[in-house]
């Protein structure tokens, strides 16, 4: 009986469930696993605490610097990071209403500069009604003719923020010997005999509206 040799089957046609000797010698790279995406967690509220900016200069994204109940509503001071501008923004709120923001100060600064530009002479005594973030009050002493500045503010919390340096302009205002904070109702003396009838001029910032500027001589 003649025995027929077994047919030779090409290696690549053999189906296996395990790697061949040649395949086992070649390292097969592991499939690439995408790196986990970084997750940025922002703490939205750090309430009712007075915290300083860390020594590294880095800023918290949002911070409520102070919160106080007042006879006219809840008053709060907040600071948030404006990433598009790279600045910290300070905001004062009364209840749900925004009173002031350090992003919009052009009209407050112009109120002081344009009003004082109309006056002539020297040794001017100036009164600003409403302290707020301090931009109108800060612009007044920049005029070389100003001898004294009285800032009348109805809310003691706002004066306290400046005196303790919680607000950026507070240290400059409190260090100027010409400036003085007065706690009280601005409209009461303004509507009667005035703050000082013997003063040469007065500039009034009422409700932060340029149309309310008046000059008393």
C-alpha cells in the first residue's frame, strides 16, 4: 500500500486560537488608552469670611468678603476673578441688586474730574455723598486745588471696609490727611443749611448720577 504524503498547508491559512511561534516573538503594542480629562472644580461660595489673597498672588475664583444685615436690606461685598481681563472684580450688593462694580468706574471718576474742572481758585473743600468702592472719592484729591474732602456714607459697613483695607482703594483714602469719612445721611444737611456754609465750593455725588451734581457757593 502506498502512503500519500500529507499536503502542505500555507502558514497564513491556518486558523489558531493562540499565537504562532513567530507571532509570539513580536511584541504587539497595547491599545492606546486616552488619558483622563482634567476636571476643574470651582468652589462657588466661601461665605461670610474675610480672607486675604494667598501669598503666592493666586486668586480665588469667587469670594464673599463680607455680609451684614442693615435697616435697608442685606449688604454684601464680593470679589470674583474676571478671567477674560485677568483682574479681580469687587462688587457691592444690596439684597439682589448690584450697587457697584469695579468693572464700571468711568462715570464715577469722571463725576469728580469734570465737576472740579469747572471750578477756579484754590483751597477747595469738597463733599462726596456716598463712598461705595471709593472711585469718586479717590479722584477728588487728585485735583491740585482740593484742600479737604468729606465723604458722607450712610452705611457703616462700607466705611469699615475701607478703613480695614478690604477694598483696594481703602488704604489710599485713609492715608490721605485731606480725606475724612463721616457716617450719616448725606441728604439731610444737603437739603438744609449745608455741610459748611463758609466753604468756597461743594461738589455732591448723589446716587452716583452725574445729573445730580450741584455746586454750592
